[in-house]
C-alpha cells in the first residue's frame, strides 16, 4: 500500500465551528460511514496534520446520517481474499495507524456517537478520550460472529480499561450489542444526551476544555495515556513530576497566577 499523502479527504469532512475546535464527521452516510482503505489512509494523514496544528484545542469525531461508523465496508471486504497474508497485514496496520493517530492527537478527542458503532467503529469510539452518545447509539463487538477476534484496532486493550475485564469478556465472547443506556451504566460512554443536543453538548464540552491552559490540558492527556501503561506508582509519579515542572516554566502558568490575583479570567496563549 502506498504511503498516504496530504489531500482533501473524500471519506470525511472537517469543520471548524469555533476557534481551536475541529469537528471530523465521517461522511459516507449511505454506507453507514463504513471504513475503507481510503478512509484509513485519510485518517492517518489528517491525524498527523491536526497534531501539528498550533491553535488546536479539541477534536470532535462524529458520523453523518444515522450511524457513527458501521465498521469495515463489506463491499471493500470482498477484495480481502485476494490480498494474501502480507497484503492483509499491510491493510490491518494501515487501519491501526489511523486509529492510533486519532487517539494520539495531543489534544482531547471527543466522540459524539450518534448511532451504531460496530467493529472498527467501536474501536474508533474507544480511541477517543471522552464519549457522548445519543439515545440511538449502540455498540457492537461482533468480531467472533464473522470468524475474527475482538483483538482489533486497540479494542482488546481499551475496552477492559473502560468497562472492566469481566464485562469486556462477556461483550466480546457473546458478540454483544450494547444500547446507549447500558453503555452509560457500564462506563463505556460518559453520558447520554438527547439526539438533537449531541453535537451541541460535545461543542459545549470542547468550549469548557478550551478555556483551560492548553499546555496543562495536553500534559494531562499525555499523563493519563502514559500512566495507563506504566507498571508502578513510582513510574507514574516520575512522569507527573516532569510534566508539572515543565508547566511551571510556561507563560500560561504566570498568566493564571496573575489573573487569580487580579480576580479575572486568565487569557491563555498556549505558551
């Protein structure tokens, strides 16, 4: 597979409803926003571009139409048998780079799950830092029904950390379907909001995040991600100590202290 290059995406659209906030909308509604090799390549490139954007504060990911993302496009899947083992590995790694890229964007990512999130769509929702859902949202881990594994695109790592190992095992082994209410109860989503309020709620949360110190938010995300992987409390403290020490050297920290003394809201510049 050729290396992805920068171009206007064809499988999703980017909008900027306010300063520092990007809404990435998967835009294949006639296919329930199902994933293709093209989408993987475009997501990988766009994630890298967004990660380098200085003024970026929050990314919101959602789907056009009735679904969030229905997983891999079955029409595209017909080509898989002819790829061979190494060709299939290349495609799988492309998909993994795409979702890892979205998860690794240095600012918070909010998934506004407006409908079905199945297979790779579930993995994309899990890759976000925060998940809001409409009552129509439903989550499906049907990998084993089609002869595949729930060890796909980070699902087997993220799902147990969100809902616990036993609940994750039941969900994966039974090819479960989880509605919005159950997803909220288990902690898979942060909360369920009325359908017409989903994107406004995500943007309101983005606004609240954006009002805080950009450096502080980014270092918080880095610490939260890294400390899901470290093996000791001491290692977690070491990482936290470095981050806090670095942030005390920023102009935003000085501005926050001055604003507190003056009884006004701080004006953060991300410096």
